C-alpha cells in the first residue's frame, strides 16, 4: 500500500467522523422555544469546541485636525443655541 493510498483512506475516515460528529451535535442540541435572557451553553459544544481567543479591539486615535474640527463644530452649536435663547427671551 502506497503512502498516498494510506493518506486518502485516512482523509475519507476523517470526513466520515466529522459527518457523524455533526449529526450527534445536531441531535444533542435543544429544540426548545427561545426564552428571554442569555441562552445556556450546550455541554457537548463546550467539551468539543476549541477555546476561542478574544480579539483585542484596536484603539482608535483622533488626529489633531479631527479634534479641531469637532471643537469648532461644538462652538458653532453653542453659539447657535445661545443666539436662539437670546431671541426667545426678547
């Protein structure tokens, strides 16, 4: 038996086992109505699933130009509110 034949048979066995695993997980998974709140974990998934690493969120920095644009927009907004308040009190 050649090495390529052995690898092919191993690959086919792996595919069969993965199909069987998928069927078993589907049979274990609850089919109950969804309830409010956080769903419970299924024991089979916890045991068989590899741990997932949390992705670290990239910090977003604001450029000095962007900070300046925001500051100017806020000042324009305050000026418009102050002007509207002055007109309303007259």
